[in-house]
C-alpha cells in the first residue's frame, strides 16, 4: 500500500508537469527581463563615467611615464558582468604586446583610479616586484603612486629596487641561510646600508650611501 501511495504521488506530479513547466517559464521570463533591465542600467552608468575615468587613468599614466590609454565600450552577450565590456587600447600598441613593466604600471593606474571611484577604506595589497624591469625614474614614479595609495591600503611590496624600498614606512630584509629564510626589520642605519647595497652591489661605496640617504629624505 505504501508503494502504491508513492507511485500515485509520482503520477500526480507527472500529470501536473505541464503546469509546473509553465510556472517555471514565467519565472524565467520575469527574471530574464529584470536582469536585462539591470544590465542596461550598468551599461548607462559605464558610458556616463567612461570619459572621466579615462582622464583619471591617463593622469596617473602621465605620472608613471606611460602613454595615454583609450577606453571604449563594446557590446557582448549578456553574462554575469553585464551586456558590454570596456576595451583598453594603450597608444598604438596592443595590450598583449606591452612589456611586463608597462603592464604593471598600467595595472597600478587602474588600481588607484578604482580606489578613487569607490572611495573605499582600502584593504591589503601584496605586490611582487611591481617595479621590475623599470628604470630608476620609472621606479620612483611607481613608488610615489604607491605612497599615495598607502593612505587607504596596507601595502606589502617585494622589491629589488632602492626607489620603492626607500618610500616604505618599514623595510624588511629577507635572506636565505642554508635551507631556511630569515626576515629582519631594518633600523634606519641598516636601511641606508641595504639601499646602498642595492645600488652598488656587495661592495658599498660612499657615493652609494649618499644616494641612499638622498632617497630617504
């Protein structure tokens, strides 16, 4: 009897399947229309802010010794990010052809602009050699932008360049001794010595020390 009761219940569900399908189709249509409306709102917001965002990014890129970017909006099939996307063109160069140093500076410009727009309380950023493959002038520009960003973010930056290291509030030296690594917080004098070593190598010259001190002023 229990088995018969179970099968009668299943049969009832099968007989009502058309009604269930119609109900699901109505819910799907309603949800789809709502999502499309929301995607259009997002799209209009993107279009309204595109010009000012483009200008802010280019202001930072100028500071980072980079060419201007041009942002444009391209329609695409609706997905979780909306019905369009922002296309980035860096001067006359395709993004896939730019160097790692250029890519890092471009990413940094977007990051700082994002923080300005969101007016967020920040968070934690861990940056691994964001100033790699850059000249001294370019490295210092990255350091200055990160210094501005540090007002909102706690930044941990791994670097082999003296420019970025000199702007940090705290400087940790990571050394490997055998199979173990050691992390040491440097004092002011030790920082000068380490910055000078970054400049001149293992043999620290007086000019390197003077340059290290000038970076920390």
